[in-house]
C-alpha cells in the first residue's frame, strides 16, 4: 500500500473513532505526513473506486453509512449555535483575575455538538497564578448549578504563561492543540501556538495559525485584585490552593468517584498546568487508534491493487 493511501486511511481512522466523516480539505490538514494536494486528489479517486473509502458529496468516510453524514451535518449546525454561547461565556470569564486567554476545546472545537454537549474551555493564566485563577473560576461555576448552566462553563484545561508547551506529544494532543478555537487573548494564543510548533511533526500540513481571539481589555476590578495579590502572599496562596485541590481530587480518585460519563475522576496537576486525567485515557485512546489502523491496513491490502 502506498504511503499516501496509508496516510488517508490513518487520518480517516482517527476521526472515525468519533464517528466523524471528513471533507477533502480536512483530510489534507490532518494527514500525518507531507503530501501535495494533487497527490491527495489522485489517491482519493483511486480509493473511492476500489471502495477502500466512501464518498458522500463533500464528505469522505471509512464506512458506507449515510447516517454518519446526517449526524455530522446536524452536529455542525448545533455547533454553530453553541459557539455563539461560548463567545458570550468567554466575555464573562476573561474578566476573572489572572485569566489571560480562553479557547474552545473538545468536540465543539471540531465543529461538532449534540444535545448533550458541554462547552469545554482551555484557559491560559498569568505566570504562577494558575491556582488562584482556577479556584475563583470554579467557585463561580458552583453557582451556575443553581440555574442549570454548568455545561456552559467546563473549564477543563489550564496552563500558565510560564509553561505554554503541552508536555504530552502524540497525534491526540497535536489534534487538540491545532483545533483550539481562541476567543480571548490574541497575543497569549500567538505565543501558545509558537510554543507548540511541535504539532507539525504530527500534522505537517496543519500550520499553526495566528490567533483570531480578541485582545485583552482593561478591567478595573480585575486589575485591583491582581495588584493585591502580585506579591509573596499571592504566591503562597497559589501554592496552598494547588495543594488543597490536588488533595481533594486525589481523594476522589482513591474513592473511585465517577464523573457524569461514568469515568473515575482524576486530575493531572502541577504549578503551571491543571487538567482532567481520566485513568489512562490517552494511552487507551492511542492503543485503540493504533489497533484500528493496523486492522485497516490489513483489510484494505486485499482490495487495493498497485
């Protein structure tokens, strides 16, 4: 099997794990090796003719299943609506102390939503003030439960300006980085994307773009609170909040408490990063992906002649 055919299958396989067909342009962006658009077009025509992949209008899929297309189209429509809400949410959250950047992540950043979708948010905070920012934001989130709006405030992943580079480097994290939709903090996200140029090792056609996020605006209350905590006391408070939060989450993990999706609650945390860490989630996902690709290559070999 030729290299580009393998790359097309591997790309479709990744998104097929989420039942998400791709357009031609998306396939090109998420190829894991560098190829020209002309080579891509030739390979797509051949693979469709040999029924190694299937084409439905502007979409390509590993499965001959039109319901996946309908699912995607409806998901794209709902995502457009939910992104409007996300922009309003970001206008509020950027006013919180030490918050420097906000982006949409998760399925919504891939332009998909359904009736149960949350607004997952990626947050950049000021250097060495991640835990103060996170604590204030999650205290606010508790209030949103009173009006059943908690799904709009899923602030899942935090990094601070001291360490913008994502430590885990694989096709999953690369895809998550390049699909972020920055809403607030244009300069901060330009620096973030520059710090994560390693994603081009995994997605060479997907060049990190300049952020389209809004610039930070002056906020007197935010500035006043930050002035009060821009000292040794603030640093001490930040470290204390980190220890308290990590201890609380560690207890949840030991007790095997489950989130809304039935997964054991767990957190990966440090001074400059905080993120949910479902038990071995990335390892399980990557193993499932590699197994899927291996099966695909084996099954398609017999149906493609070179």
